[in-house]
C-alpha cells in the first residue's frame, strides 16, 4: 500500500469521523430518558420494552466486525456510507413507531450502523500524515464517550420538554448530515484487501455465537442465571465459538485472522479493552442511580433525569479535551504507555468515589476523572492494534477491538446488575440497591481498571515490520520505546 497521502482536508476528515462517532453514541443513549415510560408509550410490558435496548446491543455486536471486514474488502468510505443508511432509516422507523415491534425493528437498524466508528479510525491510517495520526485517532476514538456524555442531557431535555418522537427525528437529521459530510469530505481510498473473498460462514458463526453469549449475559438476570434458557445459550455460544475458531484458522480469507489476533501485542490489547469497557460502564450504571435515588435513602441525591445528565455532561466534555493530550502522549511515549496511564486514571477516579459519592459535585468530579482515563485508554487501543496488523486487516482488527470493548460493557452491565440486585435496602416497602451495593460496584470497577493496567503493562513493544505489515504512520511507539 502507498503511504498515506497528506490532504488539505485532513481537518474536515477528522471532524467528519468524530461527528460520526458522536452520532452513533447519541443513538445508543437516545432512549435512556424514556426507559421508565416505554411500556406506557408502546403499550407493552416492561420485559418487552427492554428489548428496545437489547436489540441495539445485539445488532451492533454482530455488525461491527462484519462491517469492518467489508471495509477492508470493498473500501472504507463505501462502507461508511452504507452504515449511514440503517442509522437514517432506523431513526425514521423509531420516530413513526406506535408499537413495540416497530420500535425494536428501528432500534435494531440503528445498531447495524454502529460500525462507523472502527471504520473511521481505520480510515485515518490511510489518509492522514503520520504527525497527525495519534491525536486524530484519540479524538475519533473518544467521540463515542463524548457523544454519550453529551447525548444524555440533550435527550433528557428533549424528552422532558418536547414530544419523544423529536429525539428520533433529531437523530435522523444528524445521520443525514454525517452522510453528506462523508460524501463530500472523505476521500476514496482503494480497498486494502481487494480481491479477497468475504467469509460468509465465519460471519454467520460469529453472529450466532455473539447473539447467544450476549443474550445470556444481558437477559440472564431476568430469565434466571440457572434457567435452561440461559444455560442453553451459554452452551451454544461455547460450541459455536469453538467451531468458528476451527473454521477461521483453516479458511483462506477469514473474517477475523485469529493468528494475527493471537499475537501478544494484539491479544493483550484486546484483553485489556474488555476490562476497560467494564470499568467505564460501571460508573455509567452507578452514578446516574446515585444522583436520582431519593434523598430519604441517606445516600441518594434526589436529582431529576435532566439534572443527572447535566451533572454527568462535564465528564463527556472532558474526553474532548483529554484526547488531543492523549495523542501527544502517544507520540512521546507510545500507545502502551498511554493505555496504562488511562487505566490508572480510571482506577484513581473510582478511588475518589469512595470519598466523594455523597454529593452531586463530588460525583461530577469522579466522572471527570474516570472519563479522562477512558479518553486516554480509548485513544491508545486502536493505535496499538493498527501498529500490529497488516493494512489489509486494519478495519477488521479495529472492529474486533470495538467488539471486545462492547463485551466488556455487556459483562459489566450484568455483573453490576447482580451486585446491586443482591445488596439491597428497603424504603417505604420498596427494595432499592443499598449504599454498600453501590460502593461494592464502584470498587469492582476500580479493581478491574487496575487489572486492565496490569495486562497493558505486559504488551510487548513494536518489532520491525513483518512482510505485508505496514507500521509506518500508525501511532506506534517512538524509536526509543521500541523493543
């Protein structure tokens, strides 16, 4: 592959891809203010309404690695435009929905478009000069957190003061704007794996395995962890993943090159990503509940949904400021150092939470610290992955790394949910998560951030590029840090 071509539109490319990430994140958090009202809005049960959240997770998990591979085969710009279509259509379907089935279909379509972020990060390697790559990767990678932090208060305000359908019409408008920006500002780059075939059996196997695993993890608490359905799904996931791995190591053009994924540098980065995803999501589950729980509990702060979003927004904004600093840190010391620092900052934020969880100001500070660490870590992980894989696998490898983060958040949601469900107190005859439950959940989040830092510390340095592997311009460690 030719070296990345510097372009006068580099700023427009980065801004467009960052906006795409923000848009995808906003679509994920869009329904959060509506969770309690969805059964009434859609005239359905709470369990059915929960699928409005679950289906987006499942669709994204399945489509992100598939879209990443198609980006390598067909071109990343083309697949970015393709991802925009279900985002637009899904938003319109949700805006027009009057029943739960239609809403689930629309949310599933929105989930299909979540592959925009790893595609965008991979495309940066193709179009930006080396000196701009680290900071650009950090900003685009952090855009999911930025969008999540800003999307919650915006969505809460719209839901509180306007019709809920405005949320989805607004997201459709954002998706259209992103599509136009991609069309006009993102340059065409030849596909890195052009001529290779698409691994349909591998895609189907991965889809079945992921759906089985994520359904068991996300719905296990509702169905019962020991129920036949939950155990059957876990067993199915194990069997399918074993068969999938056997196939992927023997087919000529695999969906995911497991030999590349097994390289210590890639493997340890992906493993650290799981724990970072868990650590990030723990705070996103605990802090809103602490802010909104009644003051009568003695530890709840009695805030409205809108106020909760506003208290948490500075954390998302901080990621925007930290990401360029993370890029500079990566240029100076390498992405491994940045990842370790990010995980340690996350852990420090959880440590602060033990003393500051009694006030909204305190939780805002905790959120700022944790999200600063997330911004550093999320910017470093793609740089580590892309410095270790061939150009023909850039988008697929980024998609797989994004999947690892998603698995971490899914597992984190399940584990934190179990902790809060088991450690309860009673107020007015109603069972609520106790203060000890929240403290335990925060300690678990901090502990797993430390685990992530420990794993990242063992990531080996960059070796001289092997045949077929492009390492220039990938935000790799500087010369003095290479092994």
